[in-house]
């Protein structure tokens, strides 16, 4: 009896030490993410797996959890750690291995499991890793799920002997390609460049493109666990260089550039110019939506998007930036489509979730059914002067936002996501990034002169407040 009591005391002391070392800072607005292993260490990862196991058990007394990972080299180690902890907690596991984030969503919806966890840090550099967590096929966020898991970890770690869960391996690649190609209505053959950047898009693209009318050219198709082959963030100009070079050399009509887990895609037109995400959303809305449909867009999109959608009686619904918020707004409004400036595109026909490949196919459809070049189709939309996202580094993010709110208090202000202030001829948004240590600025004006004036005004203020342009 004394030996059993001593063992329980030792286990309790061990748990207390683990909880003291738990790092709650890795819980972000819509996922779990941090430097690995400095912030997202093994202890914190194991506790997150424990918390998620308890969370799933509250939904189903005999839960099944789908697991997957992106291509980065630390993902296999984290996946194995999470898998082992879930099994020891009595959770049944289906491991689909290397996957894109959208393919993982497809597998969740197809398998009807209790929940899922994919190891990924999306577009972040190799120093980072993280987890995207799901209840069914619905992603968890700071509004739903993540606070409950953190609370379980911080207040309810208990030791119970449990029967070990079962594990099986499954591969959803072929099923996902079948699903995507069945949603293809392409006319003429399109000449296009595809750049997975060494990420998990490379496991899907060759098989998918054999099934649709396209003449493909590739860059960085081979898997690269180091993520050194190309800059992981497709929004950055250095990530676009190779695809642009091939596009211009081969006289292709469009280039598609993906991030490591292939939930984002950035487009280049036939001239090699990057198309903003809201421009792609405008293309998709014109192609897919009908009168009285709803389209969810992030608060960073051009005013032209709302004007053009409402002119054809399509509802434009603003949302916070982030996949979980867009998905929630889409469900709440029964929206047909959603999108973000960052290159995430969401479809009601894809479980209200984002899929870079679903978007890719629809853009190819648009081009195949038109005799115009991509830049010509987009020209009417790009009538205002939009900054895109501009990152600043500052230790005083909240203070800067509050001072700006006071300086521009005569405008129409919104706190939906950071601070947005609108005037008749221009607007700006400033917010802390949910995934990076940055203060993110976006602004737009109806003419170039006003754009340059407001750019100088906002930049001067931020620099005088100690913020540095990244």
C-alpha cells in the first residue's frame, strides 16, 4: 500500500513539474504554433496531446483521432510524440502521414472521426512548428476549443490507467485527387506553372494535373524537409522568383505558388505580376456565385470587392483574418465562398474549408472559358491603390493601435480585427499578426496622390512611435 502511495506521489510530483514547464504562449488565435523546440517543446506538446485527448473524450467516450503532418523535418518527431500520447490515453488513431492541410480536412470529412490534429506551421520558416486541431472537420480557435484544451491542461491533469488505443495507417491521396478532378470543368488546355516550394503540394500535383486539361511546368516539386529550397511564404517576392522566370520563359498564362502545407496559393498573371488574394476572390465570386449568394472576405480586402459584389446582389460579409474565423462566418451566413488577402480560399463545396487546389482548378476553369488574358480579366477590379500587407516590428503594438484610434477618431472605426478606420476616399487597418511577431498595416485610397499622402502619414507616425519596417 505504501509503495502504491509513494508511486502515486512521484507521478503527481512529475505532473506538477510538467505543468510548471508548460508554455501557454504557443496557443494562438486559430492554431498552436511556436519556435521548435524552444517554445513548442516536447513537454508542452505532450500536454497539448493530453488536453486534446480529454477534449475528444468529452465529445465521444470512445473517440477516434485523425493524424497527419506537413513536410518539415521536425513534423515526424512531433507526430510520433502526439501519436504515442493519444494512444496511451486510450484514443484510437488513424494516421494519414504526409498531407496538405486541405487534404487533411477532406480526410476528416470523409472518415467522420471525432477530431483530428495535423502537425504544421503552414508558411512559417523551418524554425517553427505547430498543430491545427479539429472537432470533426471544424477547426478549433480561440473562440471554440483551444481555450477549453488549455483549461484542461492547466487545471485537470489526472492519472488514470487506460486501455491503449488502436492505430491504423491510411492514405487519402488518391481519394483526394479523385474528388478534386471530379469538380473540374475545364475547356481549352491551359499553360501554367506550378511551384510547391518543396512542400506537401508536391505529393498531389503530378497525379492531379494528369487528370485535367493543363500543360504544366514545375519548380521545386521535389520534397524538401529543410524548407531551404525556396522561401516558404509565397507572398514574399523572393518566393516567386523561380516561378516568374519559368512563366515568362515558357509564355505561360498563369503561375500557382503554394506554401508548405498547400492551404494557400499565390497567383502570378501572364506578365509575372502577383495578384492580390482579394483579386483572386473577385475572380472566383464572378465565376461561382449567383444572386443572393454570400461571400466572406477578410477586412483587408479592397473596397472594390464589396462594391462589385453588391452591384450584382451578392452579399459581402467582412470577417476577422484567420481560417477559423472565415469558416465560422461562412457557416453562419451559408456563404458559397470565402477568401483572404493572404491566399486562403474557402468553398462551401469543400466543407466550408480552404483548398489551394480547389481554387487552382477554378482559376484554370476561368481562363479556359475566356479569350482574355488574366491581367485583362482583372483590370476592372484593380481600380484603387492598395498597399498589401506591410509588416512592422514593435514592442508596443497595443499602445500604437490605441494612439492611432485617437488620432483618426473622426473616421468610421471598427474593432472587428485590430483597428480599421474608414473615410470616404481611403481606409486603413492595423493589427498584430496572429502567427508572427509583427504589427501589420494595410491601407487603400481611391487615387494615387491620396495613397502616397496617407502612406507617408502612416509610415511617419509608426516610425516616430519606434516601429521598424521589417
